[in-house]
C-alpha cells in the first residue's frame, strides 16, 4: 500500500508538470498568434502555473460544484453517516472525510480531494435508496480505499486539468478559426517552432488527457476493491453492490467526460448488449464489472 501511495504522489507531480508544459505552450501560441510579442512566454508561464496551483488546491471544490453536491446531514443521511463512522475504526485515516450527496436516481459514488486530510466522499441519493446496509458499506469502503491510496489526488487533479485543457482548446480553436489568426502578417517570427508545438497541443491535448484518465482510473479500481474488503471483511457486500450499480440503467445527469473516471462505476450507461461487451475496452473509464467481481470472488 505504501509503495502505491508513493507512486501516486510521484505520478501526481509528473502530471502537474506535464499540465504546466502543455498549458504554457497553448497559451504561448495564443499570445503569439495575437501579437503579444516578447511578453507571450511570461504570460504563458504565469497563466499555466496559476491554473495548476488552482487545480491542485481547489480540485475538490471544483468537482463538487460540477456535480451539484450538497453536504450530508445526520437528519437526512443518518445511515450514510453511521457507516462512515463505523469504517473509521479500521480505516486508519488521519481525518474523517466530509460527506456529500448528489440528488440523482442513478446509484453511484466517488471520492475526491488533494490528500486524506482534505478528502470528500460523495454519493447519489439513488445509492442511498437502492442499496442495503452492507452493500452501501462496501461502496463507502471502496471510496475510503481511494483516499488511503492517494488515488483521490491523482484523479481529482487529472479530471480538473483535462476538463480545463479541453475547454481552453475548444474555445481558442474556435476563436482562431473565426478570426483567421492575427499573426499571419507577422513574418518576423523567431519562435515559430514553439507556436507549431502549441498548435499541436491544442489539437491533441484533449485526446492525451482522456487517455491519461482512462489508464489512471482502470488500474486503480482493482486495488480499491481489494482494500475495501480488508476494511469490511465482507466481499459479498461489495460484489452485490457492484452488480446492482451495473444493472441500473439510469443516467447520471451531473456527470461529464472530465469526471466520469472518478466514479465507482461508469456513470454513462449503454442500453445495448454490444455496449456492455465493450465496457472494458481501451476507451472505457473502468474495468468491466465482470472482471472486478471475479477478482473479488478470488479473494474469497
């Protein structure tokens, strides 16, 4: 577990560095395209570092806002609060995670935050209504496992950064397309190489970001499932929960492509058998439920 925690911390640093580089190149290209001159690289560096800092320290608030989540209360969500309190005995977390609820009929959940001291567990009302005590316990234990393993830092930062890159790339691509670019009359361009790289980043960064999301999410779900069983000593609860979540056909309205990798199961449902068969393909944000259930049964 400690090896995985160190690896996740290292990967978070690498991803933030890559993000700063990509945003710097994109913003540099934008500034140079609009003839900002020698200040282009300074503006690009300041902007990229500021957005990386904001993504790291405010990723949980950004994700919760995107999900329209509200704070859980004892009056409305007593079962959820009691389950978390019980799991804290064996979880060995430094601080009790904050609980949030999303009003949505699809049963699902995710954890977010930059570290265990600033962690959040968020569930849907559908999860609270459709799962029994032991199934819900398995799901909460799974999210606690993501917190213990520092997966939350990685997934939250990647989700916010990928969403930001996609947004800025789309916005600037449209702007430059309609304006025709203002740098075409500027023949004295000593940094054309950087501009070309920036243009390539605008085109390819959403694809790279999505692939990064997929790889990070899939390989950590199995570890979180296994760690959840260590906390609950009840594989049947999590197995039953995963099967229920997978069979539910409701769509999660507040989910989007930037945050889909954070949920315990894919929030985007397919009503066709063909779609379900492809759920573990390279483009899937999660391993298939069949593979996860089989892994849990092997633990038993």
